[in-house]
């Protein structure tokens, strides 16, 4: 392998990994608060991508930068996330983990089929979001669009970590999963915290849609399924419920996919899903997760 090919693969892996990491953060935040895997989270990316598809031309025709369409995508995804939490997940929250899991899968199927009814099943090509030039470094041509998406991912992930650690709302989000009854006695509105968590996680999915469509400018009604599953693997690999773990897992899965595609193109999907099996066998809590006992 030449140095240029290796360097290019690293950049591509970081680009893909940053997208997975942002999606994984949505899984991590919801699981960290209510110990639930929101399998419909991947479909929020699809909603964000369709929003970009329809709003980018409006922004361009109005003489504004195309990337401002992400604001509309964030608003739409946040609203959808909140509605899903209130009308689908909140009623089954106390019914047990199996009911919540079945509801999440049903919501994922519902959103996919709703998108197919509204937008059709054929792929839609998203207009160019960024139009940055390419630069050559050490004989390797790198698109600044790719560099920008990596930087966006890093900034958002660091900002989220600071938000959770330093702000009053972030501290409340950390307190709720520790002891929900004590949090209520301390004056924390648990339902509000859970709703805000869904809104933030869904907004992150909109940003992930922006990053994904920058590199792969196509949207379909089932695009969220594959992206969501790989981001879930990333969350488990890094340690689901741990924000730095989502970052680490996303980057690792992105790099694994790119390098397996390079050496064994037909095996990258098998290796990605096989990673989930390996991590569950070797360290179920993930790389940065902790094994904790469960009260019975």
C-alpha cells in the first residue's frame, strides 16, 4: 500500500466515522437516560436528509447559502423526535424493556413506510451543500468538504460533552438515570429531561444527515436502517451510554469499514456486523464502558 492511498483511507475513515459517531451519540443519550435502545433513531437521519432535499433549493433560490438548510432539518428532526417520545415511547415506558423495544422497531417501520408514501421509493439526489476546493498534501488530493465534515463532527461532539458535564440541564440529564425518584424529589422534571434528550439526539441526526449527504448526496426511505445499525454497533463498541465511547466507536467503525473495503471489498459488511459479536463476547460494556451490577 502506498502512503498516499493509506493517508486517503484514513481521511475517508475519519469522515465516515464522524457521521457514525454523531448518530451513535443519539443512541447513547437516550440509552443513558432511560436505558432504552431507540431503533427508530436511524430513521431520523432519513427525515433530516429529505428535509435537506426540499429546503436546499429554496435556500439557493433565495440567495442564501445551501448549508443553512440544516437549520430546517434540525427543527424538523427535533420535532419528530419529541413527538415520537411523547406519543410512542412515553406510554410504554413503564411496561418493560421488551415493550419499548417492540415499539421502537414498529416506529422505525412506520417512519420508513410513511416516507415511501410521501416521497416515493426511488432515490432522490441532494443538491450540493458545500462547494469547497480540494488541496494536495504530500501528493494526496483531499476535498475540503471532507475536512469540513470531520471538523463539524468533532466540534459538535466536544460541545455536547461540555454541555452534559458543565451545564445545569446536562447535570440533570446525568442525575435522572442514577436515581429517577431522587431526581424528582430534587425538583427535576423527569419527563422534561427525557423529552429534551430526544430533541437533542434527533437534532444530532439532522447534522449527521448533512454530513452524510455532503459525501453521498442521495436519500432513500430506507437509508436510515443501515446507517442506524452501524451507528448502534459503534455505540456498543465504544460503550453505550458514554459520550466519548460513541465518538471512539464511530471513528473505529468508520476506519474498519474503509480499510476492509480496501483489502476485501466483499467482506466489509460482514466484518462490521461481526465486530458487534466480538465486542459482546469479549467486553459487553464496550471499550470505555463499565461493568455494573443490576439491582434485582
